């Protein structure tokens, strides 16, 4: 098992990759620098959104990004608010892209 990256390091690297493709992204909630979990909200700027969280793939044992909520943005925001209420160390990154790009399916971001 390899060394685990700090949340802050991962967030900084993720934001840098998004910037390289001119995909706007913002830190909405700054969580714990070391061990905070990260949620990524994809806002497609059409009233719809998708919320991603990392989970374990039971088949491979790998950490993967999975959809936690998907649909009307206000409903996704309600799910996000509930998550933040139970985890003060949570990071929240909002990505804004009409094409729906989030890069979480790219190598190196799992």
C-alpha cells in the first residue's frame, strides 16, 4: 500500500489540472489539510449538478470516485449541506463546466 496523499496536496493538484484545461473550479469549503474527505460538485450551469465522493471499489480494493447525488442543483446542494453538517473537516470543490468535465475519471486522481 502506497503513502496516502494529504487532502490539501490532492486538492491543489486537482485544481492545477483543471486550470490547465481552463475548467473553472473553486474551493467552497476548506477542510482538514491532512485527512479531510473531499467532495466535488460539478455544476453544468444549466440548473443541474452532480456531487462526487470517493469510495472503495469492493472488487478491486481501489478508491474510486462515485456519484453521491445527481439532478437539480438545489437538491444536490441540499445533499451537500447535510454532508457538511456531519463532517466539519470536509473539503468541497465546485467545478463549473457546461460540457460536464470534472477529470475525476482521469489517471492519477483516484
